[in-house]
């Protein structure tokens, strides 16, 4: 169920110019907070802009920010996890204590502080979210690597003189990739929610560029006048997060069936 919805949302994001029925930035002061009609299938917002067009364009922001941030988190987190898991000693202890601290601090708190100081921009948002989620990948990768390096095939590679690089990146990494993929799928939904939360608070993507969280935040003050413009972007966000989690569960069952959820 989740796969087809994600494919549809991704197609909508990639082909937003084709799917969008109107200009998402066009203001029409005579058509404010209108209910769904033939001209505006999902109605209009507080500035008379077409809700459906803005939802379609906003999907690009949500997927691109979350995707880029999670990619950074995966690259940094897995690399550090492999090193901290393979090389034991004082450096591993210090590194994992730092990772534990970063994992424990509320994500939204750090994100608000960083974005408030550095300013709202697409790159700041991506780097901030990527920084917040790389410790989770480090923690998962480090634990698996610590166990994996004691397996017979790794010990055999060491005994025949295989280099450290070969053991880590050609022996251990391919065998933990399934867990990394599953972790990536779940983290993607969290990153999407965090981006929406920051945009809702006015710390994410700045107007007039639309994002789902920003649309909900702008329209919340008009919910008693016409609740539909708030409900529609919220439904889009829910469908995206729900579908990604469904795919994550499916990947968990297929790639790691031995893990009891």
C-alpha cells in the first residue's frame, strides 16, 4: 500500500510543472479561502492561491530536504559507526559518549537553536537535519560492526593479512547494508516531519516557496473560517510519512526477518 503512494508523491514532486493546474504563487485577492470548486479543486488559501498547486510544489521541498538530509546522515553516520565499531579503545569510548549525548538531546530543540542563529535557508535546513540524524546511524552501525568483526569470516580475513580498508568496506559494510537501508527508510519519515515542524514554526523554507508545514502554519489562523485549506496539506504530509513507514516495515520484514519488532 505504501509503495504506490510514495511513487505517486515522487512523480508529483518530480513533475510538478506537469501536475500543477495553476501557478502556486499567483495571488488572487478576489478568491480568498474558497472551498473546493471546478476552478480550484482543493480550494484557495488566505491569499487566493490554489491549494492543490501549492501542495504539489511543496512535495518537492519535503522530499528534497528530507532526502538530502538523510543522505548526509547516512554517509557521515555509517562511516563513523564503522570506524568506532572496528577500532576499540579510548577513542571509541569518547566517540560513543558524544553520540549518546547527541541522541538524547531533543531534535526539535537543537534544530530551532541552529536555524535561529544561522538563518533560514535550504542548505541550512538540510545540514541541520542531517547533523541531527547522523548519530542514530552511527549508533546502529557501531553496534553491528562491533559484533560483526568477531565473526569467523572477518577473523579469517585478518588471519590471511587483509588490509583494514578491505575488511571494513568490503567485508563488514556489505553485510550490514540491509539494516542501514531499513534505518534510512524510517529516518526519512522523521526528517520529513522535522522539516514540516520547522516550517510550521516559520524556521524552515521561507515564503513564497511552499512547503507542507509552512502551509499548515500560515493557514492555522483561518481554521474556523474554512478548515479545508489546513486539512489538505496535513493529509498530504500524513500520507507521505505513513507510506514511508509502511515501506520501512516491509523492508524490515524482507531484509531483516530475524529481528522481532
